[in-house]
C-alpha cells in the first residue's frame, strides 16, 4: 500500500479543524544479488521487481539482469556482475554502490524544446498531489510515456523506471528520463549507468552532478518548469539550441563543453 490515512489537526488563521489526511507509507526492502544481501532500501511498496532490477543496472553492477523475483520484503536479482559492490553514503542520506565514472552514453537521440516541455508535464502524479511526500520519475520515448514511478526516495524512482525498461526489453538509449528531485552526482551516475542520454529535472543540479554529466555524455536539463529549462551539459542533443546562440555576444560566457 502506497498511502495510509491518519488523523490530524489543521490550523488555518489560528482556527483548528479535525481532519483525516492521506500520508505516504514508508517500507523497507532487502535486495539480494546472486543470493547475497546487497543492500536494504527504504522505498515505497510498488514496482519491486523493477526496483531490484533498476538498482543493479543504475549502480553499474551489471549491464543486464537475468532474472528477478520479489516476495514480501525481499527482492532477489540474478545478474552477470562486472564490478564489486562497495557501499557509500549518498546525499539523500541513504546508501548506494561506491561511485565510479560511468561509461560514456552513446546515443544519437535528439529532442526538441517542445518535447522537453511535454515530458516535463508528465513529471507529476496523483500520489504527490495527495500526499506531497513522494518523488516521481518518468521514462519517455519518441513522445510517448513509457513508464512512471512514484516513491519516497528520488533514487528509487529512477531505479524503477529503468528496471521497467529492462524487463520490457526497451532500448534505453532511445529514451529520456524526467525527475522531480535535484540532481547530484549519484542521480546522474544512475542515469549514465542505465545508458539514458537525456536527463530532465524540475529541480536543481549540483556542481558534481554537472561535471559527471559532462564526463558521461549525458545531456543535463534542470529547472524545467512550464515553458523554460536550463541546459548544463551536452546541449547538442536539443534541436535548434546551439545555432540560436551563435548570434549572441557575451565574452564572459563559455560553455564548458564547447
């Protein structure tokens, strides 16, 4: 169950009122990789097979997953592992696999500004509107919504939509991902490890997130709201942007990847 109800007292203009409010549920799940405990995650209780699959891929532990099963609070993943799984603390307060520089994302995917606006409009959920307590990620391809995930952890939402794509046999190099949360290096690393070329976020980046996106060949778009967005890495994948800049003169501005 993603949500539960709790009684509360709403105070507005100093006046109390008894209410029943919808609250997001917090659960814990253990992910096993090749029969060994990998990590315990705080997460929402849907898309558990996708969570386990996506975590292994997004943390760069494997390129594909052979099988995944979820039962109760346990998720069992089988995969051909290509590196060790040393854990580290992340900016969200949780743990992930110790970061390394992901392989560069190779993709010829292009998106128009209108397609980015459309993808941004999808980064919304009924659960968020009810509770205000979840993050959301979406996976889009050729203008179509492929997958959507809501979770109490922003990292989990990325794992879940990536896991969905893997289990459905979808080429992630043809997809863009949209997220609600800020984009530090840990989030960007997940997207790069998954082979997704374009990352769109409604929220802010960090400096290390931008640096990693540049190194990993990920187009990084932040502050995507309404009819505006800011590109911080690899703008060449967004049609019409670089040619439109050529007539602008600003001697103090130089894009790092130029």
